[in-house]
C-alpha cells in the first residue's frame, strides 16, 4: 500500500529552483524514460510547485483537489530589511581597538616613568637621610659592566700606540 508523500527541496536561489522544477516536470511528463534518470514506478499522481527557492512535490494516492490544496498551503515569505545592524559596535570596531592599544601604551609608559622616578628619589633620599660615616663602608654603587675602564684602556692604547697588557 502506497502512502502519500510530501517532499520540500530548498535550493540556494529561486532561479536554480525553477531550473530544477523544469527538469522534474520534463522527467515526470516524458513518455519514455530519459537516459540516466530512473523511472519512478507505482508512485501514483505526481504534483509539484515552486515558491521562491523551495520546490514542493506531492506524490502518492492523492485526489487532485487534496494535492493542490496541500501544495497551495506551502508559501515562501522572504523578509528583507535594509536597516539591519552591521555589528560594528565598540566591541568589533578596529579604530576602537587601536585607540585602546594607544591608551594602554600610555598607561604602561606612565607607570614605568613613575616607578623609575620613585626608585631614583628613594635612592637619593636614603643617601641623604641614612647614617653617615659608618665604619668601613664606602659609597654603594650599582653593579656595572665597567665600560669606563675598558674605554680608558682603549683611549690609552690609541695615544701611546702600545696595547696595554692584562
């Protein structure tokens, strides 16, 4: 026993749906089967309709009025709006990203300057307010690479023409 069947096929564009509906109609109404197309046997009446990009096919033991009523109840309604949001708000705007990166750079530079000045002032303050004349202590300096010594050696070599020994 065959049951009625309704099939909806959605295509990307209405033009492609119309093209495929013409092929379906040509295959359905052809007296002889075409090459490469399998014949559909015992399907019963075959009704089709296109609405927008949708092709609706009703097949099976339908009465003509039932099949046409079923196909007439299928509608495609395209809602097109021109005022949709482009989603370029504060979160997705490249100019806002660049501006925020500049602000972050300014904040980090400012924090670095404040920390450097605070460290320098603290060192000067400790030198001035700290106890003076402690026995055996010299002025504490930073650890350095000794560039001055190597520069003096290079300058001495240039003046005398003899390279100093180490």
